[in-house]
């Protein structure tokens, strides 16, 4: 079993470079700036927030994917409250699944599912579930096996297989079971049915089943726009359009970061480097170049990219959902957001709707390279085919591409990750954090927690950040210890406390 890595301790006067201006990077910089540490954030684009950013177009704001603000991690909740203050809305949750020309409530509701599927298919699903419960597969190596053991083969084929393969672009048998364990944690068919039938109090421990959530008035990007401003107000720097090209390592320590900017190359010396860059990109940046097996492992890591087509529709109240999952192979769209149902303040014109159609792809493939105008026409056509809006009422549209949105849990990724960690872990002042930084499909709150724990470890704690989102009960239910600041006259930033 891999031992805990060592952390170089943060000393007064140390300089910290943070690579990436998404939730993980900005959280680390926010906590450090609150400690009075000299911190510099490098962000390659002109927007903060990463996949949690909120794009703008002609007065409309729209998300790059949906982001509910619901967590049981107390320090994360405290940071959200501290940064956003009274900017939170409480939003009722409504999401459905589109399958076989019908809409199904999600989480499942027995009568809705029964009438939608038909009595014979519903009976078939029930007996398939019983079979899986009584005679589960003894092997759970892939997504298909994991889901089938908990829901039965028929329900897996109905409500999991098509959508999952559309998202990832690979067969479910090639997706590691641990991804399912992270994303569908604690949920079973019995729990879903009991909750939906009001036979069991709706669980707030299972995120999949919550009825409502908090959401920033101007979208999740508002959180990170305000966080970046707070970092600068505390004396830190957030350098936009600064693409990291090199992380210099001398001996066993990272010593400087090199980036390209609109004004040319920038080199900044650092005593610590916290990286939320994708691991493949980080390995490519390390100077001198890592050994060939490490470079090969990094190149073996795979990512799923996606793009959002935002459509402005000249009609209000198109449908009541926050988002709809499209479990149909007849269209390419995977999920559809209705942004006005997240927050009416996202709409530049309250008499219109703004829909976000999400398409999952690989950077450089046909869909990714399709011209914006063609993508808008495709999105218009598909919302008409799904019966969600009249394509003739679409007045405008915009496209945002998001590379490396999802780290892929294929059969080889774990071996690649171990090789990379064997090279990076001995560098005690170089710290990968966040979703892509650790090649781990974390939600926003878990990505933030890895950054908080990293800073606490730099102050003397001994948290294992690689267990976040795997050791669920410890990190979400138990006390998270944070050492007192060693710097005189500085108040602790985002103190750890009892999970709730």
C-alpha cells in the first residue's frame, strides 16, 4: 500500500505558485492569501472557474455544465458562505430522463416509471433486479458489473448504458467500477424507490436524492469571479492569459514556474507549487524532462472533452426541469440545461429562455471541429426532435468548448497514475490538487477539499488528499483537523470544523 507523501512545510515569507484558476486552484490561493502568504495564480484563459465558470453572451449567462452547491464538507460550505454571502438562491431540484420518447422522473418514482415503461418491461426490470440481488456478479471490475449488481441488468440497459457511453465515448465494460462507486455512492434501487415513494425520508446523505440545492444568483462562475477578486484584495495575484509552459525542478524541489503571456515569457521563482493542471500537462511541463516511462504514463492518461451550445429561445417556461438527461441514441446531445430554472438572473431577457445543450466528444474529433454555426443548427434540430422547443423560435446561439472536462477511468489509468505519482510524490513542494490535477472525477466540493487539505498539510497536518472522495465517511462526516497558522498576527482562513 502506498505510504503518505511528505509535504514541505510553509514558512513565513515563502512564495507559492498556483497553476490553474479553477475551483481547486483558486481555493488553494484563497486559503493561502488569507494566511498572508505571497501567492500567484496562473490561468491560461481569460476566465476563471474552469469547468465551473459561467460564460456570457449578449447579456445571458450560462454554465459549462450544471453545478449544484450542496455539500456536507463544513470548511467548503464555510468558504462558499464567506465568498458569496447573500448571493445564494435556494433552487428546487427537478431533473428527468428522456428515454424511448418518454420522460421519466429522476430520482425514480415507481408509478411514473411503471406507466412510462409499461407493465411487462417493469416486471422484467423487477425480476432482473431480484436476480442481481440474489446472484450478484462476484467480479466488479467495470461500470457494467457494478451497476448491474445494484440495479439489475435490465435497468442498467434502460437507464445507464446509453447515456454513460455517450458521455465517455467508450463501452461501459472499459470504464472502471471505481468511477461508478464515486458517482453513484450509497444509492441502490431500493433506496431510490423508497425515497420516491415517501416510504423513507428523502436522504440528504445521498447527493443524488436531494430535493433542493443552493445556487449563486449569477451562476457558479460568480463564486470564482468573487474568489479571484478576494485573493487580489488580500495581496495575491491572479494572472490571466498566462499559460504554464515549465515547472523547473532542481534536485528534489520545484523552484520556479515559466509561463507565456500576452507580453512574452514570464518566470517566477516559487518555494511551493500547487498544480490543478491536468496531470498529463503537468508532466509535460516539468523541467528537466521526466524519465521516459513517466512521460509515457502521462501520455497514456485520457480525457473526455465536451462543448455547450447555448440557444436563445423566444419563449418562456419551455419546461420545468433544471436539466434533462437524454438517454437516446437517436440524437447526439447528452444533457440539456434550462438556465432560467437555475436562476432567473441568468437571463438577459426575462421574456426568453436560454437552453444549454451539452455534447460529449474528444478534442479534435468531428464534433469538436464542427463550425459554431453548424453546431447551433444541430442543436436547434435536436431540441425540435425531442419536442422541447420550436426550432423556429431560436433567435441566437453561442458555443463554448471545454477541453479535458472529465478524466477517463479506463483499464490502464490506475497503472499510469501510479507511475506518475512515483515521480512526483518525492518532490515535497509540488502538490497536485483537484479533478484533473489528480486525474480523479471529483465534484467541485471534493476538488476544493483537496486544496484545503494540501494547504493544511503545508502547515503541519497529515491528511491523505488522495483518499478524498473514496474514504467518504471520514472526509464528509468526521472532523477535519487544521493546524493553527504559524504566522503571527494572521487569522486562520477557512478553519476546518465538524462535518454536517
